[in-house]
C-alpha cells in the first residue's frame, strides 16, 4: 500500500534527534516520512532539513494541538494509509510490514495499532495504548496490558491480533479514505482521547479496528504532557465526556450523569492526596463540558449507525474496589 508516516512536532528538536533515526531507517522502501510542524519556535525544521533531507516537511500555520495539527497536515498528503506517529516513539526493525499487510488483506479494516511498549522499561507495556484499547460500560478507556496506571509485563500474552474499541494515537494506522469518511479528528478536543472518538466513529461507519500482535514499538510517553500535569487531567476528564455524548446510543446517555458523579469522587481523591491543581482541573473540565454540550449534540451521528456492542463491566469498580489490575482478570464477557 501507498503509506505515509506523519510525525507531529511542536518544539521537539530534542525528541526528533533521538527518535527520527529509527523511524527513517526502519521505514525505507515501505513508507514516506513526513514531519508535520505545529508552528514550532525552535529549530526543529532546520534540523530536519539538514539531517534528513528526505523527510517531507509540512508547516502548519498554528499550533492546533494533536487534532487540528493532523487534520491540517493530512490534507496535503496523497496516500492510501496514514500512520500517525508520536515524535517520542522508537520503531524497531520489521515493525511496519505486518501492519501494512493487515490493511492489504482486509478491505474492512479501518484502523489499527501495534503493541506499544515502554521505552524506559522495555519488558512492560506503555500507558498510551498497550496492546489495544477498550471501553467499559461507562465509557472509561482501558487497554490490554494497562488498566488506569498499572502496566503489565509483556510475556507474549497479547501476541494475537484482535478487534478492539480504539487504537492508540501514539501509533495509529488508519486508511486515508476511512479517516475522511469518519469525519477526521475532532478539533474541539485539542489533545488527548481524540483517537478514541475517531475510532468509535470508524466502527460506526462499518469498519474494524484491530490490535496487531505481530508488531511493536517503544513509546517514551508524557513528552508533551506528563501524567503529573493538571492540564492532562483537564483534557482527559473533559474529552472522555465529549466522546460519550457524541457516540453513545440515546438510551444510555444517562451514563454521563454517573460519570460526572464518579469524576466528583476522583476530585475528592485528589483533594485527600493534596493534588489541588488536579481537583481544579476536574472542575474546569466539567464547566468546559457544559459549555460544549450543544456543540457535541450537533455532532452526534444518526442513531441507526450507533454501535452498542458488549462492553466490559465498569472498570473503575473492578480496579479500585476489587483490586484487579490485569486485563485478563478484569474482563469478563464482551
């Protein structure tokens, strides 16, 4: 397939110096590499032009975050398969061919991801995607190999290729035609969880989302926003609510109310931990969500297209009340 790897960058010269060598070396002959620059003020572009003249550079006019950054850049790329790759991902030899092969042999495959391992602890899965993303009945995202902050060791237990609910934005393979048909990335998200929303819409259009056990990459994680940054909490809490309102069937939208209550409990937990900025982030996330509700309601797809597939029991109760930390123990029936 005609494939393009697109790396979104904002003032990330240090990351590019570290991670571009593996991407360039291990994609030769299989894909064209693009740098989509989000109006950087450092010398990222000059570095790429000098060290990697073979990389195509797209200069976005503003820093529109992950969503707008990719939407703006992909509009300039003529290809069959997009690979949205974070700038902090190391790609090993042989990572690309199994992924491309999946799309070549399955016309109904819309999006996919490889296994995502922790660059700093290569024996373990990494937070952002692990071995494939899922949603529980309340819309909480979790992964094979990662539930909340607990990441499992990779012992080959997820080396199969299976259908998932969402593929990680850290290394997201998606057909160009499906990306456009599903409505692209939602720019109101700015950053975080927009890939979950996109993959839900991909599935609503009749395409599959898969996790490929034959490929893996290493992700540094937290290069843009770390887990200790309250801004990340803001986006995660708000954008998760966005996704539910946009994509759940009407009959289960009551789950939004329960999610708001559970967010309040999470805020109380932050308060007891002395994480006042994270508590404030939840409060701001809720106010922002209320402001955007009318806009999110207008983005809802037609009811007959909505998927109400079997989902896992509420992972928040499984994790915090039962102490279950691993995917195979937490999942019951899907």
